[in-house]
């Protein structure tokens, strides 16, 4: 289902639209970090989960037995099965062999970040970093899993993480002057990851625009924007340990303030086939306009056709209708977004909800509904810049 992660979809025995080429496309971007803005329910979070599951080394978080001795090899093999027979493996087996489970991935989700005061804003940012740090604190809680050269960094991370345990339960009014806490925790996490893994890491930022949208129009907006943009600077610009960074969201906000700008973060243009941002546009980024990375978000007509076929394989109700008639209804209702791609892109949420309703006994006419429209607040106050 759109909006779910790769593991959520597999656990629910849902259909998977293969987006594994996203992993290779990310490493091949010509800059250190990029941003992709797409409408809601376009599979952005799902694609991030595919990247995380492919690159991240196995940890105790992947192990079935958390109480006993962790079998990291078995955990890695289970995760490897997620990519067996994938398009990535079929087309680029050498890439899979070289890159699978080799690069730490730190994923931050700023969904719900913000608040109605500067204190709540600072606290919510820190919570997002705290959640990501918790994954790694738990992953290496067993001392025998730590490399000798990473013990000091882990203890520093653990201490800072424990401090946040205390601070995060305090009232938001005490957080007005704690705008540096999120960055402090991130830097401790960064130091540990490099010491433990001995290589650069990937950063994924989901809902990057939520903090900026929350602060928009508030009397404390300037302070909030500076806190957040300084944090992104630490992550994506002034970070010699960054392998690649990817931000996804809905709204385009200027990633700059009066003191500095994230000119290292390029915009993936959905119409020109170029990366925009920084000092100048780069050359075309691939044979397929608008480039391999952007083209892997949302559904193509072929993806939808494959989903119709899979739905009919498991649903007698869906088999009562011809594939072409079902596709005609989908194209009539959800006629796709024209971003300048060679073909239109379809909203995953609408297509999947339509097919789910059809599989449960609805007719194509009754299954057709404005699913996307009712998934969010269409009166968002965010402004494009």
C-alpha cells in the first residue's frame, strides 16, 4: 500500500511494485545530496525504505531472537531475500554484490514536527533525531558488537541519548533555548557511525518540509528556520562523512537563510531532466528524462497493468472484468501526472485503493473514487518559494 514501507507491505502480503533501481540511481547522482518534491501519496516513503533495506548493514534490529546471541549473518541473508529476482539484481548483479548491506543508512522522518511555540518546535526536531539515534543505540548495545575503535564514540552517543531521555519529558517551555540539541545528538551519532563502520553513510530525510511548513507565518519563524536549516547544513553540506543524501517532501521551500544556503542540495527537476540548485545547473543526468532517480517515483502505466494482473490472479471479483476495461477506468479517473516523463505517472495511492475495492467485490464504476483528495488537508498554508 502506498505510504507503507517495504517490510510493511511484505508483512501484509501486499503487492510490490519493483523500485529497487532507486538504490543504484541514488549512488549515481552527480551531487552529494538531492531533493525530490512530489504530491502526497506518491510512494516517497516506500522508496526510502527500499534504499534503507538495501544498503544498511544487518544489526540486532534485524534479528529474530533479540534475547539470545544475535546471528547477523542470518539476518543479512533474510534481508537479501527481499532483493532476489528484483530488477536491480537482474540488470546489475555486480552492483548488488558490491553494495548490498555495506553502507550505514540514517533515516530521519520529520512528519508531525513543528508545534505552536518555538519550544515545541525545538523539541519536535530533537525527537526526530532521537528516534533515528535510538535505532543505532539499540543495535550496538551488546559490547561484543562494537569495534575497539568505536567504544568511546558509542559511549558518547549513549550518554547524549540518555540525556535526551530526561530532557524530552520536560515541558516545552523549557525547550525555547534548546535549539542546538538536535544537532548535538546528530553529531554524536555521526561520529559513532564512522568509527564503527569505517565508511561514509547515507542520509534519508522524509517529510523534510514539515518543520518549515509548521513555522510558516509564526512570530518565531526566523529562529525556527535557522535552527532547522543549520541542522540540515550539519547533515548535508558541512559533513565530510556523507556518502549521499536524499530529501523528499511535498512543498518546495528555499533551503537557505541569511547566513548560509544549502547549495549542495540539488533539486531533481521533474520536467527538464536536470538537477537544479547551487551555483549552476548540471548537465543531463541520464538517458531517460528526467533522470533515473526521479523517474522511479510513482507508478507507470506498465506498473498499473502489472498490478491489475496480480489483482486478478487472487480475486474472483476482479477476474470478472477485462484487464483493458479496468485500465480504461483507471485512466479515466486517474489520468496521470505529466511531469515531462516519456509517459505519465500515476498516483500509487489512488491506483491501489481502486484495485483493493475492486478485489473486494466492487465494480470498476463503484471502485472509482477520489481517494487521493481525502488523504490530507488540501488547504495547506505552505507556500512555494
